[in-house]
């Protein structure tokens, strides 16, 4: 699975929405998908901001032809109360940790922790969507367990190495000890890494999907459109119609609390 985001991840945003995309690609199909990206987008493929609508149409064709699974989450309520409280709590906790340990704790700050939660959220949605699309219907009979292996590749939006480690360890913990794994009677193995589009061209699929879907969301404020809104809306609508049930698109209000909330006395 490959993941990317679109929108401004900062305390105060012009848009009240961030868009996240995950693409599920079976391991045996990954080589073909990479070859198609090179064929359709070139050996040095451009991201959405440069490839624009034509690039999205090429990506949409690749996803449709390879019957890939797509998850899109629009995280709404950005720059509203819960988002601002989360961000400020992170900033304070990062300062407090540095005072206590003498070491930088940027991984706890709003910038890193918010990206971590965004990626964790789209991972969970995409993983569930892939399982359902691949035919998983529910827990197996008593005495038997199903197994699944996920390789998660994230864009390098999370630049802090400690925050990257926290995300990958969080996903492994979710797989080994989370409620879903126990309910599903499912043995999950999860590996995670962070790559640029040059290192892993498949991430371009998530980049184009997140960006195009973000472009047409009602809460998005696009200061520099890469293509006329109506044309992008038509292309996204065609993509939705083509994928049908292989696309899962959600609007999810941001209502998270900082994971370190409650530690030490709040100021």
C-alpha cells in the first residue's frame, strides 16, 4: 500500500480540509504498475502540481486497468477547535519533554504528530478496504486464523526520523495487539518505510489521487489551481464511476486528542 496527502498540514490553514489517499497494490502486480507509470508518465514522472490533469487521467487509467483498490479520506474541521487544541498540546509536550530529557522531542510536536495520525488513519481505512475487496468476510472458524501481510510505503512528508519510527511501531502494535486483529482472528504482519516518488514511483498514484480529490472538495481553498475546477471535477467523477466499489471515499471530522494528553500537569 502506498500513501500520500494533499493540503496544508500546519496550525492555521486556508482550507478546512486535508485529503489522504491510499492505494492497495498486490505484490504480484507492483512490477506491472511501475512499468505503466514509466510508460505513461515518463522515466522522471512529475507530481500533480506539474503533471496536472493529464497526469491524473494517466494515473486513473493505470489504477483502473490494474484493478487497484483506492481509499480516500477527507479530514474535515482543519483549523477549527479540535485541530488547534491538538496542535498546541503537541507544542507544549515537545517543550516539556526537551526540558525533562535534554533531548529534542520534535516527534511530539503538532507538525509531526498530526502527520503521524493522518497517515495512521488512512492506513487503517485502506487496510480494511483491501481486506474486504480481497474477499475477507469475517473471523474464521474457531481454531483457525487467517493471515495477511501489508507493506506500507509513505511519502516523506514526515521528515523527523523519530516520528517515522513512532508511526511504523504504532502500526506494528496495532497489528499485534489492536482490537481489530483480535476480533478478526487475524495474524497481520506490517512493515513500513518512507520513500520519495523517485525512489518508489507507485507513490505517485497516491499523490495524484489525493491531490485531484482535494482539488474538488467543497472545503478546499486552492490558491494556485493546476487545472480548471470543472475539468478536474469531471475527471474525478469519471474515476469514481469507473472504480465503483473499489473506491472507498470518506469525510471524517478531525476530533483527535494528542496521544500524550494527560501526561504531567497541563499549563
